[in-house]
């Protein structure tokens, strides 16, 4: 268990985190159902709380959360938390009739309104299948790989660890070495 697993309760308790990771078994099927229901309720309630935070959290408190705690975290912790937060919201919106681009545009503009300005938000997503050959071509064309793409190659039987190291070069090798790929990205 890492130090971040021992942090205070957020949306999830320490026990919730252990359960969701598969590190903790519950005594019965009913206990598991109850735990999942409590987690779902708290996640939804947390989503609703963000409106209160946006409208009423004082600037000095936001500065202490983001300017102090997040910027002083260990380097990858805050980045991974922000990326995971956006990924969770993006994935969650797929289960609704809401459009991510609209939500993103309105969210950015709601934040900018506090600074008496509006923003034009350009959002463009191009999908491609994750496969080793495509990702090799991408690297050969001089394009960089995202952590998700690196994780896919890391888990792929089509790419050896030596080939992955060659593809990534020294600039991205630390992404694999520091455990981010293994621990932070969904297994494929």
C-alpha cells in the first residue's frame, strides 16, 4: 500500500480504495452490493458538490489546494490526479445524453467568468485503434506517445521490453521506470 492510499477520506475511504483495487475482499455478496451502492452514492454526491465548490470556495482556499498542495506534490501525483479526474468525467458523460464538448466549453467559461472573461474552446478528437504496428509507425513519424499508448505497448505481447525502450528513447523511459505505466493506466 502506498502512502497515497493512507491519505484521509475523500470521495473514497481507505477501505473503498482497497476494495476497488481488489486488495480487500468483503464477507458476502450483500456486503459487496452495499459497498458498491455507498460508493456510487458518494460519487454522485461529490459530482453535485463541485457546483458548491465552484460557486463558494474562496480564492485563498483554492490557492491552497491547487497552488500549494498540488504544485508541491511529488511531480506525477497531481498530474495523474487531474488526468484521472478528466478521464472519469469524460467516461461518465458517455453514459448520459450530455455532450462532452458542450460540458467542457461551459465548464471552461464558468471558470473564466470569475476572471470577467469568456473563452473560445476548440475540441477535436480523432480516434484510432491501439495496436502495436500503428504505434510503431507513429514513433517512426516523429510523433510522441501518450502514457496510455505506452501502457498498451508495455502490456502488449507484440513488443518486447527492449523494443519498447528503443521506441521510447531516454526522454520517456522514466515514464515506464517510475511505475506510472504499470500502476496508473488501465490494463488492456
